[in-house]
C-alpha cells in the first residue's frame, strides 16, 4: 500500500516537485541525525540549531504539499541551507573541508531555475562566500578553515559544481524539448488518424448509398454478392491501415506486399485462383494507397467473376511504378472479349464508378485498350 502511494505521488507530479519534496525530507532527516550526533558529542547549542532547522524543513514541506508554488519553496529551501552553511562555517566543525559544504546548494540553482537565473544566483552566491571568507580571515587569521588549501577547495568545488549544473540543465532542456516535440507529433498523428477514419467511414457510407440507389432501380447482383463485395471494399481499407501499423514508416505503404495480400484475400473470398503477377517497386502515402487498393479490388473482383469456369485461361498482371513526379498503375488481363471494351468504358456499375472516382480523386487519367484478347487498363496519376 505504501509503495502504491509513493508510485501515485511520483506519477502525478512534475519532476521538480518530486525533487523538492525529496530534498525537504532528506535534509530534515540529515539535520536531525546531525543534531543527535552533536548531542552525543556534548554540543548542546549545535543540537538545538540542527533540530530547529530540521523542524523548519518539515514545516516548509507540509506547507509546500498544501500550497504548491515550487519556485517559492525552492528559494526558502535554499535559504535554510545557506543559513545552515553559514552556521557551520562560523562553528568550524568540518575544518578545512567546510568550504566545500555550502557549494552543493549551487546544484539547486540549476535544478529549480532557468539557466540564466541559475548563473546569476551562482555568481551572487560565490561573491557572498568569498566576502565571508575574507571577513572571517580578518577576524581569525589563524583559523585553518580560511587558509590556502580550503580556499582552493572552495574555488575548485565551485567550478566543478557549476559545470555539472550547466551540463545537467542543458541535457534536461534537450530531453524536454524532444519529449515536447514527440508529444506534438503524437497529437498531430492522433488528429490525422481521426481525420482518416472519418474519411474512410464517409467512403463506406457513400458506397452503401450508391448500392442502395442501384437496388432501387432493381439493378445489380444478388444480395449475397452485394454483401461480399462491400465486405471486400471495407477489408481493402482495413488492409492499408494494417500495413501502416506493421511498417516502420508510418507515412507510406509498401505497394507490392499490400497488392499481393489484397489479391490473395479477394481470391480466397471467391474460392478461386487466378495466375497473378504483381510488380510494384514504390511506396505511397496512405490516402493514395487506399485509392489504389479500391481500384485493384474492383478490377480484380470483376476479373474473378467473369473468369468463372475458365480460370486456367485467365492471367492477371498488375504493375505500379513511379516515373518522375507521376505514377502509373497498369492492370492487364488475358482472355478479355474486345466487345466488352465499350461496356467497361461506359459502365455505370458501382465497381467501375468507384474506379473512376478513385482515379479522379488522384487527378489521374484512365486509358483502356484491348489487343488480341488482352485488356490493358492504365491509370496515370500525380504521386
């Protein structure tokens, strides 16, 4: 239960809040420990001071939990640390190493404030302690705390701590910039996904609307065939999203594997097999590939229907290539009756309507040719 509370506390708060809370508690614990040590050694005045400062730290922590204001309480924390450092210097409890002690508070400047503010505070902090050291030396020149070695400790410690603080601050800023950029990209991506889902649902609604119009005119296939073809159209869209999900590139779909999977799905749906060759050496954005998938779905489904009974005589060739700034989709089918060319050109069926609409949406042109029983349908579009 306690670990769960700690986990909830950390996950719900900013990293500066977590650090400041930890500093309050750890410092209060250390001050209380030093107070007990001072009492054991017979320094009652040091005991009273350390215990009082530990109480102040706990009071500030309680107020911080209630009021917030990280920057304000960070300043109060650092002031208490500075006061405790001054008292330690006056007492000379740590001898020549005491000059290192106050300079770890510089890290707090870099953690809780901007880089510019941290550098200014460090400068003021350094000036104060240099002046304090000279003042103490003037009062007590024999005190070893203020001789050369301790002062060198003070200078070197300051430089090291400032360097660590600057590097920490810069690395933290870079990390947070990357996180913010990643969050912005995710927000844009989620918005784009919702937009695409909306467009796909609108496409499905439009296809079903066209199908309803044909049914009212008593045109079209049997109910079973209607459901099968609409199912394939929806699966055509779903396969594009599945390809995007599996790919490393979230913006483009690898065309050849997608078209092979699509034709295999259509053939499986009709329980038939055609000799099919597919060559596509490009990747396209999701929206373009959705339209290509819709076109191939309608053409390949139509081929399967009309090839019933003589599948072994029918071959399909599909290619998709890029030439400069334009792409060309070629769909070839053997065993095609030349008399059906006009039907295909002037076809008012839903399948051919979707092919034409998809080509128009890509600013593409359709060319249909029949030579020696071979249908060649070419769609050129901007890519």
